[in-house]
C-alpha cells in the first residue's frame, strides 16, 4: 500500500496526517482492546453543555455477523459493495433534544467531533475509519429500532486498510489518488468574510 500521509502545509500530530478514508479493508478482526480505545476517544470528545448527544450502534463481523449484516443493509448499494469487507460497521446517531427536552441544535456538530476523535485514534493504532453519508435513514431507523428522538446521521466502517487492488478499477484509482485539500487561505479567514488571516 502506498503512503497515504497527508501533505500538510504545517506540521500536525502524526495521527492527524495519517488519517484517511479507505474503501479497501483487510478481513482481520479489530481487537477488543483496539475497538475500546477508538470508542474511548469518542467518549471524551467535547460537546455543548457536556450533553454528549451521540450514540453509536456497532457490530463486529467476528462477534456479531447478523448485526454486521443489518447495519450493512442500511447502506446505499455503492457503499455496501466495499463496506462489506470492513470488520466493524457503525451507525452514528444523535439525540435531537437536550436533557431539558429542548431541541439541541449542536447535536450533529458534537457527534462529528466524537467521530473525528475516533478517526484520529484509529489512525494512531494503524486502523482507519471511513465515515459515510450514503445510507438510508428510514431503513436504519426501522432495521435498528431507533427511538423517535434519535436521528441516524452517519454510517462508519472501521478496520485495517487493505490493498487498493482488491477494489474495482475505478475505486482502486480513487484509493491511490493524491490526497488534496483546499489551501488554508481559502478556508480560514480573519474577523470578517473575505478578510485575510
């Protein structure tokens, strides 16, 4: 596998530079200790008013093949094609209301922070986490029995990256394409829209 380390403009933590979103996964199970480390990173993410509005539904293929298949069935067909190889599948969910029963407008932002922390921890362990928007929310709700006040917002694959050659030609090319981001100057501004930082 080629080096997927990000070509950053400035030095960052090695795990941040190492984090990427593969579609090829080795069939090797994710060990219990490693999975718990990834989840613990998410548990300690920041959240508005410390609400911690996230819940992750998780299935390891080696320990819960039926659960893995249920989560896989919630993905769009394209994502099912590659994600079936990932040894761990998850659905990230948020509680729409806070502890006072009021709408929590920061819930999805906070869940994103938890998922990002998990992705960085996974990269530090030699694993990778791939977050997906491509899933059917209604099917997820019905298949996994979500309560009315819980919203599924992302599907996630976790495992050890595999060779790009294991993917169909088009996906293999995307797997090995140079990593790119917008220039920092385009996305970070001073204290006014368009102001230089």
